[in-house]
C-alpha cells in the first residue's frame, strides 16, 4: 500500500472506514482537557499538501509515547479513516517516528504539488519579465533573484487559505492570471503596476508565514509576529527600491513619466491597502483602480481556495449542502456543473 497525502486522505474518506497510512510532520501539539477532566492531546499534522487535526485520547495505547515526541517530529500514521460530522476521524490508528531514509523521501514532497508549484513559479517569472516599466521590471527581478528561495517556501496564510509550503507561489501565480485577464476587460488599468502589486502584496509573509529549509511545519518569526506582513512588505519594497536606484540602469529613469517617486508611492499604496478595510489590517484604504482591483483579486482567490478546502473537508449536512467553514459566511453548496450538450 502506497502512502496517501493528507489531501488525498481527506478526499477519499467517507462513512465507510478506509485503511490508509500517511507521512506527516507535527506542526503543533496541544494538551487539552475534556469536560469530565480527562487529558487528551490535539495534534496538528502537516505535509506538502494540507493539514489535519488528530485527537489522542488518554486511553490510546500510545498516549504517553506521543506526549514525549519532540516538536516538529516526522511520523507515519496508519489506521482506518472515516468522514463524520466533525471531519476526518481515525479508528485503530497507530503512529511511529520516521526513519532517516523515510524523512528524506517525505521532504521531497508530493510530486503533483511540486510540479504545480514549479509551473506557477515559472509563470510568475515570465509575467514579471514582461513588465514594460523598467523600474517595476527591475524591482520585481531583483526580488525574485534575491528572495526567490524564501518566496518559494512561504505560505499565503497560517490557516485559512494556501496554508502550505509553497502556497504563496500558488496564490500569487493565480492572482497574476486573474489580473492579466481583468486588464483585458479594463484596458485603462495600469497592468505593470497591478502585476507588481500582486507580486509584492504579501511579500512580508516571507517572514510571517515561512518554513525552514527542510520541513512542512510552518515556523514562527519574531518580525512576523511583531510587525505583520503589510509593514514588512512596505519596508522590503522600499529597501529594494533604494538599492535599484543605485544601479547603473537607474541613470535613465529620471526622464521617465510618470516620475519614479510617484510610481513607488502607487506601488506602496497597493501593499498598504490590499486588505480593503482597516478592520482587516490595512493601514490605508484603496484609493486607485489598481488598489481596488488588487484587493478584490486577492479576496476572490482566497475565498475560492477556502471553498475548495470546504468541498474537500466539510461534512455534508444534506445533499449538496456542506457544514459551514470559518471564515466563509454561509454553508457551502456544491457548485452547479457546467452545461454539456447531449450527444447526438
């Protein structure tokens, strides 16, 4: 039997127990207490594709052993898996630490996810290379060259969407596809600025939502916790901009229109306003067409991913109606399939 990924396990689980095993890293381990006062553990397990929560009750034969596992341990979990009203549930499961050879294989990641993220990375590089404004093109090129490794292993969030190693690359690539499509419908939009805004809007998450060089457990970073990704993104872009201004090619920028300082301010505005409201962390509100476009592109791609996760994970309350998943506003409903003309 080949190992499942966590995403595959969620997709395949149903009311009938399915025997399967998977490899994972412990993202978090919390000690909790039931209403009757009995202790239990709550493990957050993660791999290249997704994450799941596994409860370890005090009567589990491995309770003490699991409680002694080192943080970020690599493990193999095998059992019978079902989907119930509370989500994925395992029966008769056992785990053991991975051996060194198994850890090396696990860290290579899921091949399908790796192929998708490689294609998304190439799309980002190609799209940024095509930026016509030499200042924005130089800035994006400098970022991808200097911060590419950090960028490629960052997540787009800690929990709600694209919360996996490389998830930020997936999120940004899809946003760039959407931004390019919207610019064909609204040709007055500054496409160069919007594409650069997509690349940089979450660049602070290189510190807020990053991963170690080897591992799928998302790390915490003091800068990310104390500053947040929007101030960090503004600081990074300002730093890159100053360094780009010192390059040999910047000598020709003084005569360009619009002026370089105005371009910089518009780009910073996109980063500062992309959450859309102060309530959700933006220090300023969208004030340009590109800022509104970026906010809605970002929000739509995040919500689309959340819906995809709900279709994968959520319990079915009634035919076509799934249980509500935070932070979606309502119970997700199975989408209507596209119309296919009947065969002649």
